[in-house]
């Protein structure tokens, strides 16, 4: 079963940024700047207990965060 995830990606419209669900052609929401898109992506991923992938302008992954049941949590994290 595939894990749910959201992606902050460069938008094709107006050079802004968009938040998309994994596998979706349409964006959930579009933004003028990356900071606002990341904030929204974090809120959405926390609500859905999913992963958030933050992409660079060239499309490569810059960062990723898990807001759900991470199968490989950091070793220094106490539960």
C-alpha cells in the first residue's frame, strides 16, 4: 500500500508554487511564494498524518518530513 504524501512543487502558472497530493494532476492550492506553500503543506500533512516532500525550482527533492506513522523514525527520538 502506498503512503499518502503531499508535494510542494514549482507551479507552471505565474512562476509560483503549488501543493499537490501524490499522484494528482491538479494542485490542492497555489501560492505566490515558496514559504507560504511550505506552511500550507505542513498544515495539510499534519492533518492527514502524511509525508511532505519539498522540491527545488528544478524539481529535485530539497527536503522531506513525515507527519504520520513513520516506519523509520530517527533513533534519537523518544516515544
